[in-house]
């Protein structure tokens, strides 16, 4: 593995993007709960991250709903299954930990699903902020609840499209 990384400015703080030969393998916030040792990020190389930078800018500007980037998330088989379920949650929608556990075949695994969600190395790109607690409650997020709320708010349509203005 020949990892390199860069740090991108965003509306929710600096984002550290880690890549291995052009494949994004990590996207982390400052004080990220499950952030690996930065020594594993390789050398800082600000070149070669133009596509991810552009797509993140478009996402934060509200003009991109899907990311089209080569990514790889390393995890155990259960984590990989959970992260695949997260990728199925549409932009602007949420799912509960329990719903993901049910989709994986065992509703009693909601807490285990939560642990896997919190270990997602591709924050924003694999939109773990779309996973919420029972009844839509805002629960833990590796980047902090304020960031989670910001991302959820970003994905909501403007009030005139939600039918909230009259």
C-alpha cells in the first residue's frame, strides 16, 4: 500500500482524505472517533485529489447527490455488509440502525450495526450520517452530532420544494 493524503477545507471543518494509488480509502474529520493513526495516511500529497475535492465541493454546494469515485473500505465481513446497506440509503433520506439490522437478517443486531456504522472509514462518501436512531432520533456520529445535523440539513430540499412555504 502506498497511501497519500490531503486535507480539504469544507463547511464542516477540515477533511482528511486518504488514498491508495488513486482509490479513496479514508475520509476523516478532526477528532473523528475512529480515525486511524495519521502515520498510516502516508505522505501529504495535495496533487491527485482534484476529483474528490471537486465532488465534495459540489456536494456541499447542493449540486451533487451521488459520488462517482473509486473507493475501498477495509473492514470485517459484517462491517462491509453494513456499509453496503448504508450506500443503499438515498440522498435526503434516513434509515434507523434497527432497519439496517433487519435488512441484514437480525433485528437484534441494531447495536452491532451502530458499531459498524461508527467504524465507516468513508464518511460522507458512504453516507453514515443518514443512519439515525429509533423514531428518527439523532444519535452518535464519528464526526460529532453538529456535523451530522449539518449534513442531514444539507440534503433536505429548499422549503419551497418541501411545501413548507405558503
